[in-house]
């Protein structure tokens, strides 16, 4: 069982920055990909960024150039650096770990990000 704990959310003005953290319960990065998803009120959960076990990254078009996903293997933590935030980035942000051998996935509890003046 993998446990994920997100932190770092909050209220920020448009154009501001936040860094989210996702702390995993163990050394899982060699076999799990870690993703950040977000869900705004009344909308479906959508993928924001993903980092594979090999370190490859990909981003949703809406956040490319503004968000950066990274990981600290020693701390079992994945980060999402969010810059140039917009009101439309407001959502609950979730961390998700998944692996294919055997297929399994785990969600964190989410952290609220609100971008407003």
C-alpha cells in the first residue's frame, strides 16, 4: 500500500507562484510514475503533469512553460512548481502514483489551490 500526502496549497494572487509537494510513504520512484491531477468545481479531474520512473516528464498544454514537475528521490517527494498562476488554475490538486507490474494506483487526499485577487 502506497500512501501519498500533498501539501503546499493555498491562496495566491494571479501571476504568483506556489510549490506543491507530494510525499510518498516509501522509496517508490524506481517503479512508480507520479502524476499531478486537478479538479475544479463541476469539472472532471484532469492530468496536469507526470514524471515516470525513468524521469521523463509531460505536461498538459494549459500549463506548459508555467509548471514544472520534479522529484527528490532521497526525500521520496515529488514537487509541482507552479508559476504565473491564473484564476483558471484554481482547483483541488491531487497526487497519483501508478505502476503496471502489477497494475495499481494510489491517490493522495488533495490540496486546494485558489488563484484570486
